[in-house]
C-alpha cells in the first residue's frame, strides 16, 4: 500500500493535554487534502473501579463537543 506524502505541517494548538497539527497531504493518486488534522495525546489511563458491592464507579464529565455531561469511567493523563 502506498503511503501519503506530507507536503506541509502547521501547529494549530499545543497544550499539556493535546497537540493538534494541520497538514497538507498528497494521496497516492495525486489528490491533495489541505486540511488534514492530526491529534496527538499524551499517555493516559482509564480505570474500571468496583465498589465492595461490585458496582461500577462512574464520573459525570462535561464534554464541550457534545454540549452535555456524560457518565464515563474515570480516566486521566498519566503522570
């Protein structure tokens, strides 16, 4: 399988939690994609936590992209 060719890379945002780059790439057939976003995240962990009664512990987490709060298993950046 032929690889994509990266023509240009531009940093969009870099924080301790995410690094986003915008790339211009050329596909094997010659088509150019000029707004391909690459997301890089540091190592993180997810935990399935059980109480003594064998209930699963969830956290209520607001997610801006979803414009709402969601129940999730605990997770976080690994330090």
